[in-house]
C-alpha cells in the first residue's frame, strides 16, 4: 500500500513538473514573438520616416518647400500593412483637380526601398 502511495505521489510531482515546464516553454515562445512584433514595428516606423523624407525631398524639388507631410502606417487583423501619406501645401490648395491628380501620380512613383507596402496619397486642402 505504501508503495502505491509513494508511486502516486511521484507521478503527481512528475506531472506537475511537466506542466510547469510546458508553461515556461510557452511563455518563452510568447515572449520571443512579442519581441519580434516590437522589432517589426520599429522597422516599419523607420520606413515611414524614410518615406516622409523622400516625399518632402520630391515636393521641395517641385517648389513646395516646407510642405506638411504625415505618413500613417496601419496593419489590419491579418498583419497586412499600408501607408497613407497626407500632404499639405498652399500651392496644392491653388491647383485644379487635374493638376492635383498629376501631382498624385508623380508621388505614387515614389517607392520605399526594400518594402512592398501599398502607399496611398491624399491632400489636405484648406478650402
């Protein structure tokens, strides 16, 4: 009888240790995936800043220095990312729709090196 009680205790302790080990392994994997998500977020924020600089440089060459440029990156529930670039400048306010569409077409040619994220452009108008 004592032998059975000892064996049952040993099995209970072994099972508890196995469960604890599985829990720790799960937490390690979760921690690593969290670190990966943080690193991925930092990567895309850097790409947002890079895109903002490319757009500002282009607009400056087109005579629109000091343009307001905001890049907003989003990720949907599947992890698919998109960038939306909002541009503001007084000269854009003064353009007709055809000129704005031509400017947008030129902006859409700007790509982010090493990234294949869809980019959409919009103009913030004062009117």
